[in-house]
């Protein structure tokens, strides 16, 4: 390898490292600000995980998918979303469960899972004709808006009579912390993806494989950091809410907004069906690990099974 090539690879590893460091810092601020905001507005941390944290950690997917669609890189636009949903469950939630088993204490999460499966099924049917257009995108965005408003209103009603821990920072400061964190997550995930993508391209990996693996995992790093930090802080509802909310937002929000701006053409129907089978399958596996929804627990063994599924998926991709 030439001196110029060595420098390029060195910079790739630098972007990878600095991106990961800023991700950790930004993820910590996002969790802190979100929890404080939840206490101030009397909303459960589960709902905050499903909305504010999920939307914030999905910002990289949003920017990357919109940019890719506008540049007609449809494989990256769609592969990033599908790959991120697989990585959120099979990689991120699995790692968190291996570090710290995740108790499931809120029966209301069943409804959130139903909505998540609904948008997955809609994505499957929308993609059967080879194009996901503006009408389909508007339908997905509408579902996300209705679901989010309903969830927040219901959470406020359920917590009206319960004692909530006191707020330790002012709400405006918490909002500022969240905004700075989201900007940090966006920038750092971009650096992380840039480094990872350049390394992968150096080894001759295809654009689609990069999209559903390297880019997907890279843009899911905010979810990983936020979920791990939440788990260590015993904010278990925030952890599981972040993953389910991110998967829901990736399809209904990221894909919805992206296709409204620029319809996505599916270049390889067979690969789309293959990826959708994996998305649905690993989502079903997550549901099974959470039963019963009010007293269940995602154990280390179950986390290991989810991680094994993700490893098999990646192995087949790079085969």
C-alpha cells in the first residue's frame, strides 16, 4: 500500500475512533435530558424512550437515507433502514441484555409492539410493486404522528395520580441538552460511518452489503450508547422503549419522510424479500423473549440467541 493509501486508512480509523467517543458523550446527554424532561411533563420513561430518545437516536438514519435517496442511491437509502432495524434488536438490545438482563414491567408495551409489527408488514406490502412512493410515505408518517400523540396523552393520564421523582435540572436546560446531544449524535455517527465505509470499500465489499451492515450498525450506534447508558442507570423502560421506538421510527418516520421527498425504487426484489424475512423474524424473536409482557425479562441467554441470529445474518451477507 502506498503512503497516500496508508494515510487514508489511518484517517478512516481516526474517524471511527473520534466518532465513537463523541457518540458516548452525546448519548449520555440525551438520556440525562430526556429523563429530566419526562419527569417535568409527567410522562413515563417508556414513552420518552419510544419518542424523544428514539427520534433523536434515529437522526443519523434520517439524514443518510434522505441524502442517499436524493442521489438515487436507493440501495443505501432502504438498506440503511432495514439493516438498522435488524441491528437494533440483534446487536444492540442483545448486547445490553448480555451486560444487564432487561426486565419487562410495563404491559402497555404490547401495544407498541403491535404498531411496530404493523409498520413492518406495511413496508413489506408497499415494496411488493418495486417502488415505495409518496402516498405510502404519507401513510407511514400519519401512523407515526397518531401513535406518538396517543402514547403521550395516555402516559400523562396514567401517571396523573402517581408520585414522580423530582426534576433536578430546568426544562429549558434539558431541552438544550437534548438538542446538543442530537447534533452530536448526527455528527459523530457520520464520522463513524465514514470511517467504517472507507475501510469496508478498501476490502471490496458491495454497496448493498455496506448499507445493511456497516452503515446500518454505524447509524445505530446512538441507539447502542443511549440504551447501554439507560440500562446502567436502571432506566430499563427507556432501554426497551428506545429500541422499539427506533425501529418504529426508522420505518414510519425515516422511510416515510424519505419517500415523501423522493420515492425509493427497489432494484432487487429478491434481496428485499430476504431482508424483510430477517426483519420480521428477529422482531418475532424479540416478542418471544419478552413474554409475559408484565413480568417478563430479556435474559442473558435470550440476548445471546438474538446476537447469534444477527451474527448469522451478517455472516451470510459477507459470504
